[in-house]
C-alpha cells in the first residue's frame, strides 16, 4: 500500500477504529481547541530590539542575560541598555541550531557562574553542548572567563530540534537539561542515545548517584526521562514538580509532568500525526507511556516556560506561562488541587514568542522570534 496515497481523514478514521473506547476517554483535554483571547490584561512595552534572540534569564540584580542564536550573549538592563559579553565559543548557527539557553547559577550572587547551551560545530553538523563560565565585568565591559564544558552530545547530528533548555532544581543541587531528538525520532527510545532525553547532572557535569540508572554506562547514568521530541520548556513548579513542554509533529504539542525514569512515548505515540498526514498511535493506546497533562492540536509551537511569582499579577501565583511561536502569543497554565494542569488563558500578541521570564519585581518579560525582535515587558494594566 502506498502510505502517501491515504488521506489524513481516512488514516485518522482507521486509527480511531483501532483505539479502545475506554482508553480514548482517558485522554487529556485538547487545549488547542480552546478559544483565544484577543484582549490582554496587561500593558506591553517594547524595551529593546535584538536579532534572532533565543533565551532570556534574570540575574539577582534585575538585569537580564539574553542569547542571540547567531552566537551573541548580552547583559540587558531593565531600561534596555545592553552590554555584549565577549568570549562566547564557536556556535553552529544553522536552522534551529545556534546559541540556545542561558541560566545563572542558583548561587550566582556568590560565584558569578552562567550556564549556557549551544550547538557547537563538528562532524558535518553540530553537537549540543552544555557549558559554564564565570561572568567578569570591569570598566563597562563583560566577558566569560574559566569556561568549562560540562556535557557534549556524541555523536553530533545534522538535524534541528536540539532542545537545550536548562533548569536547576529548587535546592540548587542538580541541573536538568533537555536534549531534542535532532530529527532522528527513533533515538528518543534508544537508552544509549542522548537524543530525546531529559538529563540530570550535578552542577559540575558529573552523574548524580541517585539517578534512575545510576551506575550504568554512558548516557544512561545521566538520564532522568526519555521519549521526548523537541523540548523548549523546562521548569520547576513551586511545589517542586518538574514540568516540560515539547513540540509535537503535526498536532500534539505536549505539556508533561516529568517523573524520574518516565518514558513520554515519542515516536511510538503522539497526539499529533506525521506531517504527511500518516497517523501516529495516540497516547491513550499505550498506557505504558506517560501521557501529556495538556496537549495542543492544532499546535502552538511552545517556546519558553516560567512559573509566575510576584505582585504584578496576584491571580497568576503558581501559574505556568508558555510562549507560543505558532500561537503568536502567551499561554497561562493553571494547576488543579490534584496536580493536574489545564490551560487557563491564551492571549494573542500577534508576535511569535520565543521565551518568557519573570522579573524580580513580578513583571513578565518575553522576547519575540526572528530579526528585529522585541524584548517586551508586560505589567498589569
Ligand atoms: Ca509524549
């Protein structure tokens, strides 16, 4: 049979006929079908403009560090004044690859360490690399010093979908890193490949002795969860739970509550389909895989994840904020008493949103995607 000759509708009907009714009823809510709010409850101010920015993170003093995918790193004041940070190592700036996330050490005020991810050139493609360096400032200039590579993807890949998001545990003792499938889907189910995993490391890059596969060889010793596709959001909730979001294929963007040793199913299951229209079995058909808490069809292309805290938006305490590239807006996730999640709001901003962060004063900052992209500050009206 020629798969490409099948219509998506026929393929979906064939899949549904094979799906047990009980399992289908257990599926999470499709937030992609919920309405979009065109009016926003916040004032938006454009603070500065960047070219292909990728990530923002706040320092304890209220300034931001900001990455541009081409390999530039900046310090940015709340007024929008920028200082380039010299010393960024070589970056494979191609497609979805480039300089990616940045996160200050939980102990930044004392040690001045920045953690950052990039896809580094090599082997005809690029390898995701996690590194750290000390931020040194003097005479109005800034520079990375004492760089140390903490982890490097091996082998390198030619595809996009790098992942690369950094999150520290609330106690600051562990670092979590998302690794995308690099457009090699089957690797997400290979326990000896780093692709399609969330890793848990000590802040010096070594393997914690209490990881799910501690003591095993290679990448297994670092693996916290597997079966991920393209994770561009990772953050801890106030209750200590780790949440991740990832882009699905055609449909099926996911918000997942991450548990140690969990397998989130990609590419065996998805609530989306292949771009060709060929169906992928739904999460509900394979209960051995962890199902998403929320999913989106059509997709929002989630990018950036931050939990809200602060005085600007009292009703949002403990909510998660997600930027949307395809959604061109911002999504708020609320959490139910039983730990389940639901989409509480989705606001249209008319701009592809690449990352979101909460400032020390409780204002929400987002960056747009692409060239001439705005760094935006959202405050209550
Ligand atoms: Ca999944």
